[in-house]
């Protein structure tokens, strides 16, 4: 009978609960007989008898449940292996738009009218169990209401999560989710509906491909381990578009940043990153970097000298080139950052920057 449960859609937790209920019924029946005295000969202590019977019932229940769970899991694996081709085909048809929302939901067991985040979990030599374990923790951290996962090939697990608006962002996720060595996660951005289902998947795939080609984990010594193991499409969007012509992108970065791309200027690049994020405010940037405002101004002036022009937080071309330099290792365009406290850059006291305090 247990072998038929997975195909009937009955979950393992329901099987466990059934055994719990059966065990409780046996104990209740025995307790009733013991109280009524109909099965009691009076030749011993009722408490001792109850203890012995309860122990035997518990061991019997555990042995029976363990055997039933083993049979259930074995049958479930066989069922999953039979269903994999059908699941992959249904996913393909949902991605190409061949299935309407209702049919896609029926075949995939996953709602389309929701907020999706696509992901890829992969690692050279990683087992399916390892990949699914990481995906399960990702699902938990993002408070996903439902998930859908497929394994197109041996070392990468593709999937979708239905996440609420209150789901934590990527920075929080990196702080909370510990990713095993050798495993990486690429994430699409959140999108709604069946079209969003397709878009976030494409973003996750692009991020996966680009991360492997342009951001090898061993080369990212400038970032915390978990930061380099969890990469969002938002982190690499500029590079996705620029990667269509890498040579032009390389020359564009060099023309905008000049010698600022050299390894020795890692502190200046980190300072610029925070300054841009704070919309050109030296005060807020200095607070984030835990340095004095004058120190930050000196760094900005030094960077201005290197690129041979004033810095403006609204300079789109410079900002775009800067973002490319941060995420693309193109013959030294992006170099490992050193600890901010390791260097102090000399310069003038007043900033030669655009507006913004």
C-alpha cells in the first residue's frame, strides 16, 4: 500500500501522521482495558505493565514507520525519475509560451500569477542532493511560498521561487545564507506573472553564464566569500549588455578610467563605489566608510587627478565604465580590492567634484 502513496500525491508527512494516530489509538485502547480491569489478572503492578507495553508499542511503531518511510522514499525517487522528462518538457513549453497559465500551473504544480525569482545553483562535481539542499535553504531565506526546480544537467539546478514583497534583498541574503565551498547561486530579479516567470529565468541564466566566464570564484579575492557565491542579475546587468562586444567595452573602460583600473588604486575604487551609491555626498560616504570627511575628499581629488577631469556623481559614462570595471576581469580592468585601512591617499583638502555633500 505504501508504494502507491507517492503516485496518489500523498506526502510523507501525512504517512508519519497516520502512524502517530495509529500508535495513539493502540495506547488509548490498552489504557482503557487497563482501567476497566477486564484484561487484568491482578498478579502485578499496573504501572510496570503499562511501562513495558508502552515501550514495546513505541519500538514497534518506530520500526514499522522506518520501513514504511524507506519504501515511500524509494518509490518517490522512481516516480520522480519517470516524471523528469515530462517536467522538463512542461518547463520548456511554459518558457516558450506554448502553455497557457492554467495548463502550465496544472502540469508544473506552480502558480504563474505571482512574484517570481529565478535562480541557478551550480558547482563542479556537486551532487544533486547538495544542490537541492542549497536551494532549499535559499527558499527558506527568501520566505518563498512555493518553488519549482528542474535539473537540466548534472551540475546545475534551475528553479523559481514565489516570493513576497517582504522577501529580503540580495545583500541581506548574502549575510544570512552560508553557501558551501564550490557552490554558487545566480539570481534573476523579481518579476510578476507568466512573462515574469520567463524574464527572471533568462536573467538567472545570463548571470550564471557570465559569472562563470568573467567572475571566476578563485579570482574574486576582493569580495567576501558569500558575496562572490551569490550573484544577482542586478550586479552584472551592465556587463550582460556590454559583453556583446567585449573589446569595445574594454577600450571604453580604459578611456574613462585611465590608470584608476590599476591594482594599487583599489582603495580609491572602493571609495568611488560608496560615493556613487551615496549620490555624490562626501559626508554620507565618509560615514559609511568610517573615515573622516577630509580623508574621503582627498581620495576623490586623487581619483580626479588620475582620470584628468573633475568627478561628477551624475556622469553617466564614467559611472557606467566604473561599474564595468568592478565586475569584469578584463586584463586588469578589475583588480582585488585591499582593505580600506591599509592605505591613506595624499591630496588636497578641497574636492574637485561635482555638486553633492
